[in-house]
C-alpha cells in the first residue's frame, strides 16, 4: 500500500514537472511568444589601408589583407583600382574607398 502511494506520488511529481516546463504559468491565457526574427549580419565596409602598384600589377590592402583585382574580402569584390581610390561591389551596389581624406589639416 505504501509502495503504491509513493509510486503514484512520484509519477504525479514527474508529470507536474513536464507540465510546468511546457508553458509559462505567469503568462496570460491564450498568449503565445512572438516569433523570433532572424536578421542577417551586415558586413562592414572594408578599410582601405594601402595601394601598391608595381609596373601594371596593383595590390590593395583591405582590412590588413592584400587583395588583387577581382579578389574578395568580407564579402566585397574589388572591381577597380586607381592611384588614390578603389571600387568594391557587393550585391549589385558599388562603393568607392578613398585612400586619403579630402581635407588634410596642416598646422
């Protein structure tokens, strides 16, 4: 008799544990948690650190990585190299990265 009462009590405790884990007892009736929104992480625009040209071959330093024409870094493709700027593309959009700022302050 005592064994059956203990067994029934144990089963009741186990079942109550599963019931509490399935829903929040403090939530309003009929309430459902909102669906989680997944956002894609946007890659930051690469940092242009240098342009090195030897004869006709040029290499660009983007985010501390040497990249040649057509190369990729952080999801961006290097499409154009000039003396003082480069052009990178991603997803059909273009960005011009300038080597030096237009306004150079001298004191």
